[in-house]
């Protein structure tokens, strides 16, 4: 769809391929230099998308931390913080989280049936939009585009498999951190259930750059080669 926003998927992984958003006992995969990079990505985005599971586990605020970056947004006519978006795959979101109590704009996307229950549960804390019989990422992006959203940041690996499988990612940024996090309960960037991307598909590398002792790899999934 012509109005669909550009999607940037950003994820941090350990050397053995585990994500920081699924290992409760792990050390942080990011340091101060990578936090600054991530804050820049948030400042550049019109909207940030997370899943209901990530919301429940982390209660993320999805705000721009740096005052200078917030000032840049305001100077260009944008709100201080990006739109906070939740992609819900069930009929329950915890309404008592801090996420719902900040003054930033919030939106929830869910299936037709779940959206009715969520609208009642959240009681005005967010605009709830139905995506059809099932939770539909493409429908969510199309609706965001119609609302004037031109760039979407998806943080962490929770939606990575679906986004890549549906060819909805314009850029993938992987921050590889020199840590080993393997063990019981750890989750990989793409687990077996997510691996529906065509076997042998090679992503086109845009750039690579060191960030502290980590390295950030930038790929263009839609320009993949065989």
C-alpha cells in the first residue's frame, strides 16, 4: 500500500544469537553507547511498536530520553515522543502498567473480537483499532499510514519472524554484542516457529559499524538476494 510507513526492525543479540528481551536473568546486552544509538532511532521514528507480551513483561515507556533529541522533534513540528503502539494477539492487556499512565499518545491493534474487549478494559487509555478476524500486521501498518505515520520502529525480536515472513521490514538492524547468553529459558532472535522465511534467502547488507565493543549490522530484507 502506498501510504504504508517505512518499518525499521532493531534487535540486540548475543554472539550465540539470543535476545535481551527474552532472558530474564541475562546481563544487559546494551551499554551507554548503544543506548544513545537506540535513543536516536526512537527520536527518528513516528511510532514504536511492541507486542502485548513485551508490554506485560517489561512495561517499556517507549520514550525519547535525550532532551536534545526531544527538542529536535518539537522544532520540526512533531510531538515530543513517538506514538506508542501495541500489537495485541489476545483479549487482555494489563491496564495498571505505567505504560498507560504517561501523557504520550497510545494505540492498540487487535483482532475484531479482541478489540472490543480491549477497548472496554483500557477505558480510554489508548485508541483501539480492529485489524480484521485475526491480528494483522499489514492492516496495522496500513492504518498507521493513513494516520500520517511515515516511519515505524519495532524494537526486539518478538515480531521479527512475522514481519520478515510477511516482507514488511524495510531495514533490519542487528546489534551483535560480545556476550554468551545460552541456557534454559533463553530465546533466540528467530526461534524455530518463526523460521518461515524462504530457506537460503540472503539479506542485502547496507552497512556495518562498531558501537563500543559491539557491531551494528544493517540489512535491507526487501532487497534480498538468493
